[in-house]
C-alpha cells in the first residue's frame, strides 16, 4: 500500500508538472521558427534552435509590391506585412518565394508585423485618425488561406501580442493618455481580463512565467512607466518609474531573460530590474532608442548607426560596431547561433557580427538606395525585406554555385568578369527593369555586358553533375536612350558544352523591350573535368550576355523557345507608333521631319494611317535594315510616300515636279530610278505607295537604301508583308 501511494503521488505530481509545462509551452517560439517580431513572448530577439551560418548568400528574391514592414516564419511559410493603400499581409512559400495568399486590410489603416500561433496569423490594424473616436482591431487569420477567424476591436491602437497559454496578451494605447492591457482568448477573441495603464503603451508586452510586463510612455513625471501584472487576472504585482525621472519614457518592449527585465527609456538609457520585485539592479544612462536583444550571455542594442554589446550583469559596454551605409533611424538586431544580425541603414545591407567579439562574420548587400527591415531567422535561413518591396531568403549555401558579372565588377554574389575567351565589354548607366524576373541578379549586373563572339568556361564544378544554368540578359543599346532598333536588331545563338541551347535568340523580343531584364534557365551537365562551357555566336549584330549563373539542381522552367521569324513589319519613318506601324527604328543616317498638313490618302489602296504620311525620314543617303525574317523568305515591300514641302505653303508654293528626285535599292537591287514623289502622287500632301516583291537574304534581312539625285531622298513608311 505504501509503495502504491507513493506511485500515486508521483504520477499526480508528474501530471501536474506536464500540465504546467504545456500551459506555458507556447511562450517559446516553435523550434526553428521565428513567429513574432522579436521571436518569443520574452522579446529576446534570439533563436536558440537556429544553426544558420553567417555566410549570407541569396537563395531567392521576390518583390511583394510595397515596402515590407516586417516578416515572420512558421512551418515553412513566411508571413509579411506590405505597406500600401491598403496594407496587405502576404503568405509566401519559404522555399521558393511564391505567394500563397494575400489578406487586404481596410483602407486608411495600417497593419502590424504578423504574430503566428496555433495555425493563426494575428495582425493589429490601427484606427484612422483620432484614437478617441476610432477603433483599432486585432485580426485573427487562418494560416491556410488568410480567411478571417475573428476580429476584436479596441479604443486606440493594439500593439503586437505576446502569446502564452492559448492567450493573447496585448496592449492598447487607448485615449487621453489612458491605455489598457488585455488578455484575449485565441479561440474566439473574447476578452478574459483588462487592466488600466496610465500612459498609452505603444510596444508589445513581455510574458515570462506568471507575469506580464508592460512599458508605458506616460510622460507624466514620476508616474509608473513599467508594470508587472498577474497573468491570470491582470492585477498589478508591482510598478516602477525608470524613465520619467530622467526625462525619458518607455516606448519599446520589455525584454525578459532569467529573472531580469530589461527596459529602455528614451533619453535615459537602459535599466535592469528584478522581474519578481521591480527592484533596480543597475542602470546605464546613454541615449538609445531600442530595447536590447539577448542570447542569455550578452545584451545587443541597435543604435542610430551602430550595434553595441553590453554586459547583462552591469550594462558595461563590451564592444561596438558601426554599420555601413547611412543612418535611417534605428539599427535592428537579431541573434542566432553565435552571431548578431544587424540591418536598418540605407545601403548598409545585413551584417553578421560575432556575438563575442563584434567582428564581421558575413554580409549581404542591399540594392542601391534601400534598407533592410528587422531580420527573421529560421533554423537555417535569414529572411529580410527591403524598402523597395523585395523579400529575400539568405543562407550559407544559396542555390548559386558560381555567378559571373559579365563585363563588370563584383556585385553581390556575382564575381567580377572572369573565365571568358573573346568578346568586348560595354556598360550603361540606364535603370534596368528587373520586375519581371524571379530571383534577378543585382541591377548593376544588367548594366554591364560582354558582346561579340565569345565563350565562358565555368570551372571547378563537380564532374558529370546536373546543374541549372541561368543566363542574365538585357538589351542596353537597340531601342534604348533614343537609339533605333528593336526586334531583330540583335540575334544570336547559345551553345552549352557543344549543344545548341538557344537559337536565334533576341533579347529585345524576349524581354519585351530595351532596358528590361530577362533570364533564360537551361539544364547543364558539367563535363568530366567539372567544366560547363557556354558559347555565344552572333547571327545579327553581336551576341551579348550580362551575367552567367550556375545553380544546384535542374531548371524549374523551360527555356524561351526559338523566336518565330517575322512574317511582316511596318515602320513609321520619322514618327511614333501609329496603328500597326511601329515607331521609327532600324535606320542609319538621315533626319526626321513632321508636318501638320492634312494628307489625301484617297488615291491609294490599303493606306497607312494618315499620321504616317505626316512624318518622314530624309537625307542625301540613308538606309533601313530590317531583320528577323526567315532566311531567303519571300515578301512584298510597300514604300509609303507623300511630298510635305515642295509645292506647299511651306515653300511659298514653289517647286513641284523635279524638285525632289531619288533612287531606291532593296538588297542591292535598284527598284526605283529617278523617283519623284510629287509627280507620281499628282501633287503635294497626297499619299502614294510603291510595291515590290523582295526575298530576304540568307541572314533573314531586308536592306533598303535611299539615295538622293535632286534635293533629299525621303520616305514616310516602310511595310513588309
């Protein structure tokens, strides 16, 4: 009997212990996840389960359409809040960056960084305008599809929640300097208890054990600005004033580590209080705007442009690091696996610092003019968003095995131009649109090229292994910056290890214009030496490439098919796009002229739009070279003319027949001899069309030469059918 009673007592104790543990188990972040802005209910900004190494390489990049306010990760999904009108929350596949669903907030309201628990996404929505006359909301969303589970309202704005025991502990900044602390059921949003807080809390609370800690920027002298509340009832256990007496207030979140709660007060510094009693353990007076992160060994604070490490026993400075770039407010810090990850400066990127020494362990550059938000760190990756709306996954491996910036210097993961044979380099300062490319290279990669007939041999790969070859292109010349040309102006072939992979490839056509990035993904197998050789061969003008990237694995997309040869083309000589006639392109020499006079098109069959006859290209000797047709293909060339000057008021009605005479040749054969537009049309401002059967040459080109005899040669439109 005695042993049986002891056994009963033991199991009663065990069940009670397990129940206690489970009831507070979700105080801590899920293993490997980063489920809130500061990762856990203690706001430590530390992931103890992460094995991330500080070598930061890009795995993927996805633009979400607006500045990313903050992101978290749980169960293989990144949840990001995107600023805009309206704000949105997007769920993104953590492996690929693909968007899974989008929740749209109400117009005129902002949304907080998400917090994740129990298959639910929690976001706070601020009221528009005055807190006293408008409600804020806490919204619970289903992680599967973003549908609303429940929506709870408050006077003023809710903060981010701290979550424990299936309960949201949350602050509201209230009205007239009186805020509240609330406990809300995760199940249905019902309020379990409320407590009045002098001053309007603007940062999330911290939860540790049986206590909820709240900072309040009272601005009222010696009134309390840090509160400890009973987790079950909301009753005040203790309160203290740590900032007001020094002219500061507590605007940031409390941070709990062990039995110490760390509190930052604006203008007053950092304070360490006994979590059980509120007794001050130490205070350090320096200007700081953020609460610390801590791994339990040291404290780490982000300042306006630096990261400080401080001794948790006395607050003394251990080391300091100045961030690159320029200050953009506060530096954000997060800690994992012996490194502090810091972001927040414009052009400063993300920097990994050894947590013991402050030495740089790794970096990743932000795109020009942008800054990264606070990092979210999973078991083996870092997720950051930038002010341009790009979300990134970074880890120490990345998909990239090798990446070369053709014609340029080192940019991010792309090393300076190397491993090439032949070709010439060119660069442009024009902005390149990368929005239509998944996982683009840094923009600067698309601003440099190698062109001509050339090869790249990428060495030091695993022999006889399958890879993905990503070729990065941009058309920097034809059709760019006022230059003529477009589709068909640059055509070339690409072979990989001797096998043709792209045939008659046209960057302008594939990208949809000039100064637009396009990426072709191709399967590539390294040879027995561990090399992949990529050969570029010109067909029309010069072959060209901006970047060469070799990734692990095989392509997820198929390469762009061989462009279909042109069947027809129409050009408005000297003018903009009009109907099916493209803006002037593919010309060499000559000048343009425009008239506002009406042109009579009644005397021609199937005329161009009238506006085509109101513009011309003219000169003593100019040509058009039309490309992209099938070699040796048969066509009809229609040349559109109108005399806009001789015999009109512009020439004081002087001139007429014989005032303009010229010859026209197509592919070297003369088709018009001593042609007179005025005479053939029967007067000025009258349309006339000349048609000729033409065969494209062996390169698929049609060249048209205009040579003056009297005054200047001239043409209004060129049409190939």
